[in-house]
């Protein structure tokens, strides 16, 4: 998986210093005319990676978390890197074994978005893990990659799957976005009923009007922040911060937020979407902000409580103090075994109410997918 840069950072700096004055990056990357388009089969881009957790205790030590499970954030790094490698393999052909110097290829491939990742069963840390995938759709300037993650030797029921939405479904979701159109009448009614029941407690979130339903917490009071300096060790082949690394940072902050909110053990269920608006430069300051967007107690007994979390990544300009959003992440966790404190997140502003409805949609879609799996 060659998505990490193959050259030293010192070499990259030296190459940048050698650029002729006024020479644009576009002219430097100019390449010979590409070969005529050659039809590809899906299996031409197939790639896989084996993580031998069951047979390598040393490898397992690098991935194990505090509760004895596998760090999902690190696996997300691999999934992003694998998807990138599959994309380059599709472009360059199945016979190409290494990416080489990206400057000589004449094109860049970057992650535009991640639609969903659903954990259909918990990961088994005593078994080897296979990550695999291939290109399943191509457009004029983009392609869609499906990646599967499965436990080796445990059979179909033990696998977990990352599947992209169809282009038509993605377009439908975009048209229904609450940033473009108002909520449906059913959603508006659900929001109003929720506000009447839970949104009239005092400013501190105490003295709930319905103690039997647990504690109510204002959405704004669930914010957590983390600021980090982006170092060159986490760069990709384009000399920007590796997208998979950003996914891991966002996942871990989201997990922290969920654990603090539920006050009990939680299990990851799904990655409900990631948008990549712009790259994160090396040396920049990144501000990650997480917030609980929606909570619910579903009818399924195995999920005492579901928590939908949003994590926003902003690059901070130290000279002006302004910020630009680079990524928007959405995750869902469940509280395990009925432990912890029953709590509900309550929006206070219109913007928060739209985020609450977006979280509601994500949880409904996740419930659909898990329901289909059970059938």
C-alpha cells in the first residue's frame, strides 16, 4: 500500500528548494500524453492485505487497545490507504507493482469522501484479519472503491464490510441534505415533539422534566477539542497529511466524547460519512472538535443506547486566527450491556436542531443496514 510517501522529508524539502522561480506546480507535473483508455475488469484492481493478529503477538501488541480489543482508528488508516492503492492500480493497470515517484505519473488521486463503514459484528483480536477491495464504479473524474474487512477462518457471519453507496443513492442523499432543503414534515414533527418533552429543562441540563427518561444535556455542552501540530512523519505521497491519519485522530476523539457522555463502555457500530474539503498542509495547526449530535434508545435489546457523533477538522491560520474546515466526520457508537448513565442530547439552536436531524437520519440508515443483515 504505497500511499505513504516513499521519499524522505529532507529530500522533499530539497526538491522544493530547487524549483525554478515562478515555475508552477502544474507545469512541473506536466506529463506525456496518456495512453488510450483501456477497459478494466473489476478484478483487475483487486488488492488485499493480511494482518496476522492471531499468529503474531508482536503485531497484536501494536494494535491492541486498553480493553483488549483492536484499535479501530488504526484499521481506518489501512482502509484509506488500501482504497488509494486500489485507485492507483486501476489507473496504472494490474501489471504495475509499485507507484514510484508520483510526480512522474502526471496525475494525483485523493480521497473525496467515505460514505459508510458498518461493523456487522465485533472484531475478534485472536484471529487474522483480511482487508480487501476493488474499484466498483468509475465516472469522468472519480471512482468508487468498495473495501471489505473480514476475520479469516470464522466464516461469513464474522465479517465486517465497508460498502460505498450507489451514485444514485449518493445524489439523492445530497439533494435531501438539510443544508439545502428544509426537513420533511415528519422530521419537523419529531423535532418539535422532542423539544416539548426534553428541551425545556434549565440551562445546566439539570432537573429533567422527565426523570424516568434520564438526564438531558445541551448539545453545546458536549463539545470536546483537540489541537495538534501536523508533522511530516504523517504525510502522504502528495506531501500533505495522510487522510487515514486524520480518520484515526477523528475516530479516537469521537470515541472519547462518547465514553464521557455515556459514562460506560461503548462499541463502534459505523462510520456514517466523511467529507474531504481540502488537504491539510504539513506544519499546520489542526483543531479537531467533537460533539454529540443524536442519542436514542432503540427497540433492539442488544443496543441499550445509540450515540451519533460529529467531528470537525479545521486548519488554523496562526497569523489571522481564521479557520478553514478540511474534514467533517460522522460516527455511531452503542453503549454496551445496558451499563452507564441514560442521557439524551438536546439541541438549543436551529443549527444544532439540523445536526440532530442529520444524526437521526444516520441512525435510521444504520438500523436499516443491520436489519437487512439479520434477514
